[in-house]
C-alpha cells in the first residue's frame, strides 16, 4: 500500500489490532503505545523487553509481517526515544531536530512569500496554526514565541491574536 495513504493507515489499524491484543493480553505489557504502524513498549527490565521483542517477532511472522531491524531497538529512556516526530524523555518531550529544520525552511520561504504578498495572510496564519498544533505537544514555548516575533516584524498578526492564544 502507498505510504501516507489514508487506506494504508486504516488497514494498519485493522491488521495490527491482533498485535495490540497479543501485547496487552498475552504478554501483559503495561506500557504499550501504538499509532498506526509505530509502537513503543516501556519497561524497566531490559531482559523483559528482549523477551517481548522475541515473542512479538515470532507472532508477527504468523501475520506475514516483520519488525524492521533498524527501527526495533531496546534503548534506555534516559537517551530519549524517537516516536511520531518527537524525542521523548522521561520528564519532557522535544521536537526532532530534523522536523524543526524542515519546518524552519518552509517557514522562511512562506515568510518571504508573505512579505511579497504572494501568500495571503490567511494562508500564512493557517501554516503557523497547523505547525503550532503539532509543536504544542513538545517543550517549544520559546520557539513558538520567536516565530510569532519574526512574523510581527514583517506585519502584525494582532487581528489573529485570539487564534494564537491557545498556542502561546
């Protein structure tokens, strides 16, 4: 199935429902999180995680699936885990640097288009609101404030202040 296609997300959720049941009810993993085809299991004992990984690998062969070796790792949480575009640590969450750089490149292009009135104010505000909706779930307060400050140097977004209130 093509990646990013809505049907692939839908079928991943249906197909991997059996995996959810297996991990939660058979393995009894307490801290299991899955989003579409990405999942994380947290446990304080590395041997337990290694056992889970072996059993999940065997279980997935019955579904004609396999864990990608480069993405299925057992790592200490203190090193942070990459999941859904964030670097997640025990007490905080950051955006992945790659996602931040990619957005900044797009933001700077849009800012130039906004300055030159190629992109409308509404389009530009929608770009920011979409990004802020994503970035809000990480520790990004200063970063979001700096973006608004940059935009306000070009042209004030005062009339959109109420739309940004929830993000700042």
